C-alpha cells in the first residue's frame, strides 16, 4: 500500500481542514514527520489507521474521541485517505460518531458513523464500493490489503510504545500475522481437511463397533464365542427336529387317507338311503301324474274346437258393440236437438246487437278526428319539456361547476398548508438514513457478542464435563496403578515359593547352594501368571494414557474458553451500555428508524408530487372559471326558449277536451272504442256461425242413429248363427256346454309343460331304479363305518404334526438368525478392517499435519517457520549492521512446555557472549533496532514471494531516542538503503540529528487555533 493524499477535518489537534499530499514528497521518499510535543505527529498515523480500519494506531482512543475542541460547530470531523495498491487507486472517507449542529432549529444531534469507499480507474472515473456502512468498509479494506487493524499496526506502522509487539509476539500471534502476509491458509485447510477426514473415519469405526454390538444384542448374545457355541448346540437338535417333523407328517397323511375312505363309504350308504326315499316319493306322485295325463288329453280335444269358439265369441262381441253404438247415437241426437234450440234463441236477438254496432262505429270516428290536433299539441309539449330539461341541466351544470371550482380551491389551499410539514419531514432524510446505518451496525455487533457468549457457555459446560471426566479417570488410573503394584508385589514374592516347590531333598538350592531345606518358602496367596501381570500393566498404562489425554483436552478447552471469554468481553466492551438491552429492543429501535427513513422518503416524494399537484389545481381553477362563464350565457338563452314554448302549448290545449289532451289517453280511448266495435262484430258472427253449425250437427246425428240401428240388426243375426254352429261341435266332442269347453281349454305352452312333466316323471323313475340297483350291488356285504374314530385319529396325528412343526420352526428360526448374524458380523469385520487400514494412513497424516507428533508443529506452522527463517536472515543482516555485528535473530526450535504453540518463537544470539537468549532480555534501544530490523526484513521477504502482500510503506513512531549516536547513524543508513530499494519510509522523532539528516519533512506547526501541516522539501 502506498499513501497518496490525507485530508483531515476537525481531527485531533487539527481544528480546520488539513490536506497532506504524500505524492508531493516524491517517489519512494524517506521523510520525517517533525513537530513539538502535542502538535499532532502521531495523529497523522492515527488518521491513516482510522480511515482504513476505524481505529487509531495505539488503539487507545476511539474515533468518537478524536474531534478537535477548537473546531467550529459547523465543521464535521472526518478523514479522507487516498492510497494505491499496485496500479489501482482507492479513496476512503470515514466519519466517526459525534455531536453536530442540527440542520434546522437550535441544539445538537448525534452524527452516526459512516464510511464510503471508492475505486478510482486510470481515466479518473470513480466506482462506489461501499455506500455508508462502516463494517462493510472495514471488511473491504481487510480484503484489499490482506491485513486487519492489529496486523497493519504490527507490520506497516510501529506505533509509539508499540514497536516491541511484533518482536515479542508469541508463536500463536506470529502465526496469524505471517499466514495473512504469505497467504498460507491453504496449509491450514489441508490440516483441517485431514483432521476432518480422520475424525470421520474414526467415527465410522466407532459406528461399526456399535453396530456390531447391536447385532449381537439383537440375538441376546454377548460375544462371537457364544454365537458359535449356540450354533454347535442347536445343529443336532435341528436334525432331530427335522426327522420328527417328517415322521409326524407321514402319520398325518395315513390318518387322512383312512378318514377319506371311511367318509366315501358313509356317503355311499347315505346315497342308498336317499335313493330309496326318492323311489317312495315317486310312487306317491303316480296318482297325481294320472290326473295330469287326463288334463292333457282334454286340453288337446279343446284345442281342436278353439277356432269355432273364437268365431262365436267374436260375433257376441260385435253384437255388444252394435248395441253400444245405438245407445251412443241416441244420446248424441238428444244433445244436438238441445244445442239447436239454444242457438235459435240467440239468433233471434241479432237486431239489438246490430244497433249497438252502429253507435260504436260513430264514437270511434269522432275520437280518431282528434288525433291530428293532439299530435300538434304533443309536439309543442315535447319542445317545452326539452327546453325545460336543457335549462335545468345548464343550471345544474353551473352549480356543479361552482362546487368543483370551490373544491379545487379548497384542495389547493390544503396542499399549500401541508407543504411546510412535508418539507420538515423530508429534511430529516439524511439524518434518519445515517441513524439507520449506525443501528444496523450496532445490531451486527450485538449478534456477534451473542454468538461469542454462546460459544463461551458451551465451552464452559464442556470444560466442566472434562473436569468431571478427568476426576473419574484419575481415580481409575489410581485404582489400576495400585492393583498393578499389588499384583507385581505378589508376583515377586511368589517367585521364591515357585523355586521352593521345585526343590528336592539332597539337591542344592539354585539360590543359596545348600542341600538342606529346613523351611522352604510358601505363598498364602494365589500367584498371578505373567499374562495376568502383563494385562494389569497394560490396563494401568491405558488408564494413565486416558488420564493424560483428558488433562490435555481440559487444558485445550480452558485455553479456548479464555480466548472466547476475551472475545466476548471485547464485543461487550464495544457495545457498552447497549449490551444491557435485549436484542428485541435493538431490533425494535431499528424498525422505528427504518420507519422514520421510509417516512422521510415518502415525505420527499409526496412533497414533489404535491407541488406538481398545486400547479395542476391552479391551472384547473382557471379552466373551470372560463367554463362557468360560458355556461351562464347558455342558461339565459334556454330560459327564453322555455317561455316561448309555454305560450304555444297553452293555446293548442283550448281545442281539445281536457280528458283527451294526452296522446296516451286519446289512444287508449280509441283502442277501447275499437275493441268494443270488434267485440260486437265478433259476437254477431259467432251467433250466426253457431246457428248454422247446430243445424248441420242435428242432421248428422239423425243419419248416424239410423245407421247404428241397421248395424245392430245385422250383428244379432250373425251372433245367432255362430252360436248354433258351436253347439253342434260341442255335441260331437263330448263337452256338455260352452263352459266345460272353456275350462278344458289350455294354451300350447301349458300343454307342453304337462307333457314335459309326465316325461320327466317317467325318466326319474327309471333313473332312480337303475342307480338304486347299482348302489345296492356295490354295498352288498359292506357295513357302514363310524367317522368319529377316524376323525379322532386325524386330530391326534395333526396335533402331533403341529407340535413337531413348531419345534422345528423354533430351532430353524434360531439357527437361521444365528447364521445370518454370523454373516453380518463377518461383513462388519471386513468393513471395519478397511476403515482401520484407511485410518492408519489418513490418521497418521492428520496427526503429523496438525502437530500431534514430535515437536508439536503443524503443517502451516512448519511452512511459516521456513518463511520466518528467511525473514530472520534479512532481519539479522540489518540488525548486525545496526548492532555492529553483535546480535543476530534466530528461531527457537525447542518445543514449548505443555500444549503451548511453538515453532515460531524468537531468540537473539549475542556474539559477545556466544550465548542465545530470549529477545525479551534486549534493552529498549536494542529492542527498537531488533523490531526495526524485523519489520524491514519482513517487508523484503513478503514482496519476494509471488502472490504475497506488497509492503511498500513503513511508518515508525519514535524509538530513535533510545539509540546512541553510532546506532542512530546505522539505523538511518539502513532506512536510506531500504528507501533506495523502492520503499516509502515515514519517521516520527524528536531527535535533532534525524532532522539534520532527513531533508524531506512534514512539519506540524502548533498554534493556539489548532495545528497546521507544511511539507518541506530539500
């Protein structure tokens, strides 16, 4: 990063707006920031750091504390910083929270913090990257520079009193800085990836073990040995059960066969009984069948006489119809005579109706003559009504125009009164937006604090669990240690007893050599075997290993909790008094602020729309007034037309009767007269037509009566003839009378049914006799068996078969379950073996990459240690020059105690004493030279690696006063060498020799009205 321009307003001791053009200092300058104490030298660095990150270099003052008390109230405290990253330029403007004068009215209001970030192209065009949100601007700066505020202060700015921090940082802090500078996050990702894969494989192995235990638990066994033993136990039982099941099945089949044979024989005896019963039933039906045979024969003879009977019945029906026709004709003749008499009486009254018809015709002609006169009157009245309506419409339209004009005036006046309120609301738009942005950032910080608190609580709970687990493991390790010690003691003491048991009388003792054994050793306790002793030793070591791992986990959780509590406290400190409020309150306040912003935006939009609407209303007022004047003239013209039409209408009404002055009334009267005339004419015609029809109807009925009487005579003669023929045939056929013939007469279908019934009866008799003979021959010499004995035998054999089947099923199910389980266990063991082989590779790689072996150095820290060695080579080269060959910085390779991170700690080699000691033992001046060398070496190495962050600027705030003259000269020479290689170096110092040797300066002039900046060039 290369500074280009810094603009400060009311910032620190600078009461007005001060602009510092770094580009004017030249290309890659070495310049001095000079001025008296309190003038504002460090404030320049604070302004740069604040513009970038919203923090000062020392991080001891907040941005809200940087406002100059000498500044006028109208000047806002803000910092604008332009800088270049490679060939791309950027500009950031940041405003801290502060009190400012209200834009309207008296008093002050709170100016919320805001920030804007721009990218400036080579053609001078600007692109807004961040509009106002300070957190977004800070995140974007961190993304662009690759450094956060703390790392920026450590590698690009050596603040006053802070230059030892980079030098004294421990491995953990130095790892964060170097990983950002050298972009080594890929190695951390490799570590995490391997750790995740190893954890996943380990979890799968654990799941396989749990699944294996679950498989055994499902069959209620504890081990594979129990499974194999049970399989061996059940195999002969299963074979025996199969044999028993097959034997019971054969016995059941034989019993079923015997039962079916007995059942067939019983069925045959039952069938014989049924055939005998059927024969008796057929014998009982023989008499009835004889009667049916007689009915069949009579029916066949009656069927032959049926044509003669049908003719006789037809002639009787014709005679009945002829008699009915005569009766109906007589009744019709009587009705026609009555109708003729009534018609004759009406025909005699026609003369009176004809006189009424003449009078109706005269009245209709009189009314029709009034139609033309009334039409003229109607035209005059319509013209009068039309003129009156037009006049009334014009009057109403004028009244409506006046109301509309008054309404428009009222709307315009109300709108003009509403403008001041909208202007006041719209003027708060900017303030409301700034307040909304600040509240959003506050809620974001609050949520970060909640997350940090949640993590800390979870870690604290895990720490308590780890502590309880550690206590339990400690007791377990103690018990197993004591058990091992006791077992080992028994084993050692028992060796003498073992030797004593092998002694024989007269043979020398292998220990003392004596051939006399008066008191051989004897053990009162059962001696442990070497396997038992070794097993106890392994259990003891495993318990100690678990305890050590639990202690390590506890320490790791404790360190993690400290970091999380620290982070939580930092978030809480930043929140201040807001931390005491619930999140709902902050979000409610945010909603209120959002509502205020929306209201202000709506007010601004409504204000613009209202002003345009007022102009529209004014234009509409003028148009309405012009239109109202024109309509007033039209109303006067229509008023004159109404008076003229009224006079003509009154004159025409005199010639027409009052009841007929309406065209509807006259037409109604004419219609009534015409209807009366038509009714009379129709009545006369109807009477004449009815009289003619009555005469004709009477003549027709007389002729019909004569014809009906002639038909009756003929029908009677034909009926007598047919009856005589029927009687003759009855005598021949043997029927006594017509009734006997009718009773014997059956339909063809009935005769066929009787014949079929008789044939079926004969067939049933033959079939029954034949079947009965066959069954009797078959059963000759047979005895009807009892089914109960056979059924009992079947039931017994079926029960035995079911019991054998159930016994076999239980054994077969258990053996199948055991066999399937054995197969599942073999598959699970194969899968677990694959996972364990995979974990042997991935787990080892994960342990190595995550620093869980050897010196506890992770992969990323190993890479950074190599990079640190390169940095220390460059730094030591410069430090040896400034310390006249005495000091050299080296990396501490010894592992730190406990679980503390190591591998990136620094030591200093003293050539005078030939000893290596911690860098903390350096004096103030020596520490400054070492820190300066470290910063310069870091700048060189970072830029040497492709893809690294470009550190082409370094600011040093004080520290030179702790150097003697020779060391100061060497330090200045070192800075000049660095500047000549393409660096911008800014130095803040009170040392007069610095001012003499560095000609390019930014002088800070301190006055009673505030400080000023002046660029001094050689």
